[in-house]
C-alpha cells in the first residue's frame, strides 16, 4: 500500500497529527517515507474532498484530523484491500 | 539544502502557499532534508501548478510550447539562398518588343538549356517603365549561396550562347540583342527560413490551440 492519501488517512485514524508527525508515523507503520511535496499534495486533496480537516491551533505546525466521511472512505478502501489480500493469499496457497 | 527546498517551495501556486506555505516550511525545518526532498517539493509544486491552472495559464503554456516547437523547427531547417540576374532582349534598331514573344523565346531557350524541369529555377518577366524592351529575371534557390550564384551565371552564359547561335543567320535588322542588366548576385541573407516569422506563427498557432484546449478543459470540468 503506497497510496499517499490512504497512508495519511491511516495515520490520522488514531488521532490528530501535524505534517512531521504523520511522516514519522507513516515511516514507522508502512515503512514508506513520504516526501514533503507528496505529503502536502495528499493533505491538499484530502482536505478538498472533506476527508480530513485542520484543527485550530496557534502553531505553524497545524494538526489535522480525519472526518466522518474520511473514516468511511478509509473503511471502504480497507475492506476492498482486505478482499484482495485474502483472495491473493488463498490463490497462493493453492498454486 | 533546507534553504534550497524553501526557495523551491515558492514555485507552488500563490493561493496554495497562502494556505499551506507556513506548514510546509515548518515541516522542512523539522526533517533532515535530503536531495530527494528537493525534487519531491519541486514535483509537488509542478503538480499543484497544473491542478490550479486557469484558462490564461493553459493558453500561455500551449502558446509557449508552440513557439518552442516552431523555434526548434526553424533552427533545424537549412538556409536557402536565391541568386538573381536581370537580362533584356532588345531588338536591334527598335525600341519596343512584344513581351509575349520575349516570354515564348525565353521558354524555348530554357527548354533547350535545361534537360529537366527544376522547381528552384524561376524566370520572371519584369514590367519595364516607359514601354522599353521587356526585361526578365532569372533566379535560382539553393542551400549554398555560391552554388546558387554559379547556376544563375551558367544559365546567363547559356542564354547568351543560345541567343548568339539563333541570331547567326538572321538579317541585321531582325537581330535581337541579349543584355545583362544585373549580373548574378551572391546572396548574403537567406530567403528561407524566416525564423522570427516561423516562431511567431508557432506562438500564434499555440495560442489558438491553447484556447481550444482551455474550452475542452472547461467542458470536462
């Protein structure tokens, strides 16, 4: 899974984070290092779609949190991914 | 490196920078920047520019691309030069001559001199002031200016030779004299390609295409 939007959503699923915290988190759980341009490209798209929103803070490192629609989208994508993973595993076992 | 990334981040659209610029700068301060981050920010800026393009930007970009393509074409196209000579067939003892007869004679001589038709060669009857004997211009276009001049010089010599042979058995009153008014010139400037014109046409063509692209873009969105 290397889709930056899914990785960001997955990172925000357990609570709000700012850009650097997301980068560190994604590196840790997915072993993928998102560059600053890729991360903020994904944040821009996700915010435009209403799947994440900024949290009010006076800091330049503005945190983001996942919205209900974002959680729903992530759930749908994970279900679909889960189906792919299960099918592929089953076929590998029988190959 | 950090400063380089900050400068690169200025390539993002202004509207985007107003919203996310501070955050991106803060992120760049927090990370250990690498070369790949610089390219990543550059790519991100280009992508963001493309997604926020308005019609004017589309037209400008396609026009620029058109000018660029036309420029490459213009500078890769070989120069062509035209050498010219002006001659006149004057009937001896008479001031006037029938231009059509002159043209027919020229055509006849050209057919005798040239074994095949060459599109680079042009023989053109010129308007003469005061109703004098008609003059004609021989021009030849070639990528090498010296060779173009040599071809016209050879043609002029052949015309004179042909004319002398044809006049040999004619009575003195009917003899037609072939005069050289302007000898074959060595062209200094190429006649083709007109590079500024080609680039201008590319720019204009690109702008029209860009306008069409912008209309299609509007339809898609």
